[in-house]
C-alpha cells in the first residue's frame, strides 16, 4: 500500500477517534445521524490499516475505541432512559454492525 494512501487512512482513523467534523463518529455523536458514506469509509480504513499497522499499539487502541463508541451509540439509541436517538438508524443496522465487527476482529485474529 502506498505511503500517501496509508496516511489518508491514518487521518480518517484519527478524525474518527477525535470525532472531528465529517467523520462517522462526528455524525453519530454530534448529529445523531448514521452517515452511510462515512461509515463505509471508516470500515475501509480499518480494514486496510489492519494489514499495514497490525502491531501498532496506537492504531489498535484507536480502532478499539472507535468500535466501542459505535456500539455505545447504538445502545444509547435503544435505551428508553437516554434521550439520544439516531435519526436515520438503518433498519439493517445489525448487518452494518456485523460488517464492522468482522473487520475489527480480523485485525486482531488473523
């Protein structure tokens, strides 16, 4: 994988880790919006980085944190005592989570 592409993936990961504007976690956390394109970009980013930065502790920690945050926001969506609701949670959200889970677990169980 070329260095420039790796740097772009690292930026996508960092932006999600920090929930920066236009990242999937930004949309999920700040806008309560499931942004399909940003989700696909995040999944692609994690999948690609796992092959290049498999043993990088910082990358691994960021992946785990992001995965945990996605799960947390989905749980909050269904918690009747929480006011947070994802305005456009896809009806196939379980499939989306399955995709992310497979990608994340493949990073650590190759």
